[in-house]
C-alpha cells in the first residue's frame, strides 16, 4: 500500500502540469484590466504599453512560431528607416533603446542600403555611440562622417562583440571589481546585458552587495533605467533591487538577445505567456503579484510586493487553519449526530437532527458570520466554528444513511440477538463500516471549505489568502491565481492519497482491493 501511495504521489507531477495548462488557458481568456477603456483613458499610451508588456499580453498563449529576437527587431528598424515617415521616427527611438545589441546585425547591413538611407541610419546610431563613450563621437552625429565612423568602429571593435569575451569581462568585474572592467562593458552597451544580468545574484552579505551593485550599475547605464543599489542601501534593499532587475530581464530579455538552433526552439515555448509564467514559477518563487502600479523607476515608489510564494507562505497558515479546523470540527460533530439519527431512525430524534443540520446548510455562512461578528465574536476560532456549521449537514446525512444500512447487516443483527444493547450494536459493531463513506466524503470537502473560508476571512477581517485572491481576481493577477490553483491541486492530491491510507486503517481488508482497483484504472 505504501508503494501504491508513492506511485500516486509521483503521478501528481504530470497532473499538476495538466492543471496548470488548463487553468492558464482559462485565465488567459479573462479580460485584462488594461483593456478597460476607462483605465486606458486615464493612462498615458507609453505607460499602457509598458503595463501590457510586463503582463506579457503581447505574447501568444502557449506557442510562439516566430519569436522576435534582437536580429528580427534590428531588421524591422532598418526597414522602418528605409520607409521613412513616422515609421522612421519610431524606428530611431527603438534603435536607441535596443542599443549595442543591434550593432552586429545593423552595421554589416549599411552597405546594402542606398547612400541616403545609409547615412540616415548611421546618424541614428549617434546616441548609442554617445552612451558607449566612444572616442570621436562627434563624427557619429555628422551626416558626412557617420558612415565612415561606424565602418572604422566595426572593423576595429567588431571582434569584441562575442559573448565569450563579455563573460570573461563580467567574471573579472565580479571577482576584482575593477572600474576599467566597467568601462569595457559599457563600451559594448546593451550587448552585455544577457551576461551581466545572468551573473547578477541576490546578495547574502556586504561583499555580495558590492558585486551586485557593480553589475547593476552597468545594466542601469546601458538601459537608461535608473534603478541602482545605492551606498546606503540595506541588504534587503539590495535584494529588492536585484529582484526588480530579474523581473525586468524576464520581460525584456528577448529584445536584446539572439537565439539560434536549440535556443530558438526553446524560445517558441518560453516566449509565450505560459512559458513566462512557468519560468517565473521555477526560478523566482512564482514571481511577484502583478499590480497596475509601477514598482520603481526614476521616481521613488513603495517597496515592491513579496514573491508570490513568500506571500502564500505568510497567508496560507491562516486559511489552512480555518479550513482544516472547520472540517475536523464539522466531522467530529457530524459523526455522533449521524449515529444518533440512525439509531433512532423514523423517530422524533431523527427528524430533529436532520431538520437542524438542514437549517444550518440552508443558512448562508456570511449571514451567520455577520451575526457572530455583531455579537462581539471574532478571530480564527469563530471563523472555524462558523464554517463548521455550514459543513456539518453533508457528513451527518451520509453518516446516518451509511449507519442505517450497517445496522441491518447480519453481523449486527447477530450481536443484537446475542444480547447486545442498541448503543453497543451501533457504536461497536456497525459504526466502523459506516465510517468509510464518510471518510471518502471528507476528502472532497476541501474546495467547498476553501470557498467558505474566503467569506469568513472577509467578515472577521482575517488576513488569509482570501483577501489576496479577491484582489488578484480584480487585477487579473495570473501569477497569484495560478499559484493558488497549483497549491489547491497539490493539497487535493495529497488528501486523496491520505484518504486511501485512512481507508486501509479503518478496514485492513480494503488494502489489496484498493491497490488492484487503482492499478486497473
């Protein structure tokens, strides 16, 4: 039986993957708050584009047949400048944003353009040359000398645009912290981002803070994103800054990197909404809750929210205490009530018990919780009691029906014939067999209890996962809702396995039959 339970646990892995796919597809079709016309009307277009980009709404859901890497974007820029007009202006702005990462794809193409367009493209590169700190940058801005400037630059420095050289420079910067290494990296501009941010790790001591600060300074300079680790920042502040850069790179990595071969195939999956979520879930503790408020850029802002997994760890104990406590209390009350109703089946006691639990079932948990709150009650214990009242009806009815059948069994009637009184016949000879259906029912109580827990948490002002989930629904926070779905599926799988084990404890004869039945399935 133990081996069977272990196999069931292993099968939860593909089951969780399936649950994540189905849940993600469902959530992806829910309208996003950024699609609301009222929200769009009060938000600047650039800010709206940023929010949609950071929520991955610009990507396909599950499969990206043509992921856009830096080479594709560079070709689009060249074509836009070649067309002229408004597209050329947008292309020049995008060229400055992408920076040095585009140079290996743009500079070799200069000769393929007409003289006028070649000159226009070379001049558009001048802000990049200024940011890189290249000598003779004035030539890059002069129309009659810009093409010659970039031709000489590529002939002299083109060999440095290799990731092996960048990784070596990043390694030396991390190890020695030399300012000359910073200059070497800045001269390659955004081409170094993949290696710089790949080496950026969350610091655990002051030495780690210094290493992270050096890498962040390079990234901040080449991207123009003013988010740095300042000299007076604490260790937690430095970690928060590193997390923000990791989040930035999760969103924008495809803009600055070129993938070929296996990397391009991987990009077809990773450069999707589901791929981004899965990457965040594996590498960054399910990511951070998505909000419509900017974390921090050039202006001071409130601290970023904790990672989803950390927030869940802080809130989940409250909700689990309410859910598990309510189920245990409900069944502790329901089993003797059901036994009492079965023992006096057809009599007034049976009718009174069933009417009482039916009345509790028909009364909304929110109404009971409000009455308790107005009477001065509150806290986790009150929430458990209120939720247990809503759950007690089903197990009571199940226990009564099961025990009524068990009482009519031959061995129970034989015990009665041998002189056993009603109480002994019910609680000693019949109750054990009647517990099996009730135990099976208990394994399915979780979802209903969880929904009720959200209600009582709200009424009693308890900070469980209920209030965060309601906010996540309002903001369509896919990361939080996916995490809740995965946790709920995992708990459900564990409860089913525990139910199988409990059934064999109640009746050891069920063990071999249960294993054989599960194996056939």
